[in-house]
C-alpha cells in the first residue's frame, strides 16, 4: 500500500531549505522534495514547475511541522 505524502512547504531555491533538510534527517523524518532536480538545473524556472515541494510521510507530519515552525521562527537567532 502506497502512503500519500502530505505537502508541508514550497520553496524556490535549494538554499532556502538546506538546513531544514539536515534537521529532518537528524530526526529520521521521512520526506520527499518534489521538483528538486529540475529546479536545480533551471533555478529561474522554479515557479513554472510549482516550486520545490516538501512532502512529509503522514506518520511524521506532526513532528516535521514542529521542526519546520521552529526553523522558521528562530533560524537566525543564533547569529546575534
């Protein structure tokens, strides 16, 4: 049975999510970045492809959402 992954976020460039990707890996979150390769090859056409979509496994969605929200709210707090 194939699980339906749930979209959590959409990005334009890989640099926007590279740290988030590492955080998801650290917590063993199952995820897929859809359109990641084509957006890397043609970065200025990312919007035409619908952006780079972060899809999360349903069982990991709550934890991934927490990580995503924490990342967005405090990602630059360490630079002070």
